C-alpha cells in the first residue's frame, strides 16, 4: 500500500486561513481572538529571544507521510503546498508502493 502524505497549514498561516473561513460562516470574533492569541504568543517568544519558535510559527504548510518512515528525519515545510512537498523530498522521503 502506498504511503499517504498529509499537507496541512500550521502556525500563523493556519489562523489566517481560519479567519477567512470564519468570515464566511459568521464566527469572525472567535477567529480574530485566535489570531490575536497566536500573534501575542509569537511576540512573547521574540521578546524572550526564542527565535526558533518564532520561525516555526511562520512555517506555512507541513507535509508528512503517514505512516512516518524510520529513515526520515523531519517533515517538509514551506509557504505553499508544493514547496512543502519539495522540502519533504529534499529531506530524503521516497514514496513506497505502486
């Protein structure tokens, strides 16, 4: 059976996409609070000098195979889905199956 690759938004991008969907469905207040909470978290990490966490908040999309192969060291990430897939393959992912 071939591996499945999940690609999903994370961090600030996930909250921005949620805000767009919430506007359509009338839950704008909740989505704005969530985005503000995320931005406050990023600002706190920046003031604390934890730049790796700040960078992680702006990953965009993550691509990870399911099940996760033992030889793979990390997921792919990028601002677009295509870039996340390229990053995953660059880190040594080889798809198995037909």
